[in-house]
């Protein structure tokens, strides 16, 4: 992390103002006195984690964060140009002919509440066997996604989504809207597994197709959720401004269902946490909490399968723990994550791995090395069976956090497992 030359002297000034010795600061933020001395003298650059922790510990109100060197205009321009190029070059993962035929079929000859009649025929009631069977299949695929390598599962999901799209044009007119909604959920989940497999481009492409399918099926709100999914990509890229901007844009639609509003507020909170804006983060988390509570009491069976994770008892509480870590409060984060982790179902291996590594990271940052290593060892075994490109980011951060204590026996014993988990992906 690059920083302003004034960062070290400013750290020293704020430390003296707060009345802390270097030893006391070292104990407070879980870094060595020698390392902090070198940082204050400008001999080494502080890590992003150190910037977060000392800013919060010294109650600097973001002063030390702001002194962290911003991304250069050239880098910002390059990032924007790359994003625009990827958007221009995006191609749908669906077969375009089948996709367009399905949407066209959903609009031909069907008016709200009316089914076109054949001469002399009485329309039969709409059947539910096919939509119900496909909804069950989607639920099974989601469960499979919790315990399977996403790269192995992805071809199956792609085939399932294409099959559902192809069924739309051949189905009874009454069944087309629910089938299109189901197809949109298949496409959305396929996009999530593509991201877990390490392909952001494919993830965004599938999500874009999910939006079109949902709109054709009468659901205008999935476009806002697509912004939330894009915000997840920027979040894992460490881009706080893009994350908060996309999430805020998503929830700007006042007609949004409360669940999507909650997911958007949750992602916005994570973006604010990355930026170190605690007040804005807590406001967004409170909005997420209220939205999820409203969604729990306002379930609409006609809206199709649930969007987003179904394996967290309290999504806003779990993300609060995640945000506390990014805000530089690892001990408070560990307490929240420990409590909320107990509510994750045993079969949800992917969810347990995701939040488990964040939990281990919080404990490591708080100085609970033995416990962090014990958690990590169990999780690394699970991650081998259920790999994840996004979880890999936190594995790398955990390895770096624990790597500061290489002489510690538990940390030293864990190094081979980290090396295996972070080995280059096979091509």
C-alpha cells in the first residue's frame, strides 16, 4: 500500500496526542513495537490492515486513512477503460435464438388474465407440474452448489438454464411467465457459480441474461439485483467507491421488494466499511436489518425462488461482523462472527467456508493465533473439496496476517496447507 510521506509522522503525532506509548499502541493493534517504529520513521509502508486498525484505535476519524495514497488518475482511467471494454465485448452465455424465441413466445397472444382459445375449445387450467419440478431442481442445484467444485457444476447449470429457456416457447401460455422467472433464477445462480469459479466476465454475462428473462416474466426488479451482483465483483476487487455507488443505485428504486433492498443496503455497508466510513456503514446495516425483517413478514410465493443466500439466519448480523473487520475492529468482528456462524446449516459448506475464513481472519488480527489456526486448518480441508475464487481472497489475507508470526508453532505447522490452498490454478 502506498502512503503519503506524512503518514508516519502523523501517526506519531496522533499517538502522542492520545497519550499512548509505542508499546501500548503495539498491544492495541496487534503489531510489533519494532514494526510500528519503522512505520513512524517512514522506513516501511503500512499495510492496509494496519491503517484501518490504528485509525480506529487512535480515534483519528479517517485522518490516517485519507493520508493513504489514493489511486492515481492513470490507474482509475485504465480500470474504467477495461470495464467499458468488457461491457462492450460482453456476449450472452445463452443461445440467442432460443433466448429470443422464449421471450417472444411469452408476449404473443397472452393478455393479463386471459388465455387465447382454440376455436371450439375450452382452455384447460394452467398446470403446475413443470414449474414445480423445475423449482425443485433449482433448489437441489443450489444445495449441490454448497458442496461441489463450482467449475465442475458450471456446465450442468448452463445446460439446465438453456433447457428451461427452451421449454418456455413450447409450454402452455399460462406457464410461460413462471417458467421465465425460473429461468432467470437459474441464470442468476449460474452467474454466481461462474464468479465462484473465477470468471467475473461470465458471471456478469449470466446475470445480464437473468435480468432480461425476469423482465420478460413480469419481474422488473432483478435489474436492481444485478447491480448488487456487480457490486460484489467490485467489492472483491477492493473498489469501495464503485461498490457503494452500484449498491446505492440499486436501492434508489423505491418500488424494490424489501429483500432486494436489504441485499443492496448490505452491499453498500460493505463498501462504506472498505472506505472506513463507520457512520455510513452502520446506517446501511440498519437499513438492511429493517428490510430483511420486512421481507420475512411479506413473503410472496408468486415472486419465484428466493434471491440471494438462504443459508444465513440473519444476513445483516453476519455482514456486520464482516464490516467490523474491514473497519479495523477485529475483536468485535470475531465476537459477532462466532455467534452468527452457529446458525449456518451443516450442509452449507460453501457458506460455512466463506464466513469461517472471515472469522479466522478476525481472530488472527485480534491476536488469537492458536484459535485462528485451528479454525483455518479445518476450513482449508473443506475448501479443497469446495473451492471458491472469492474465498481464496480471504485465504490469501489470512495467510498474510498469520505470516507475521512465522516462528509461532501453530502458524508454522499451517504453512504447507496455505501453500497448497493458494497454489496456482490449473489451466
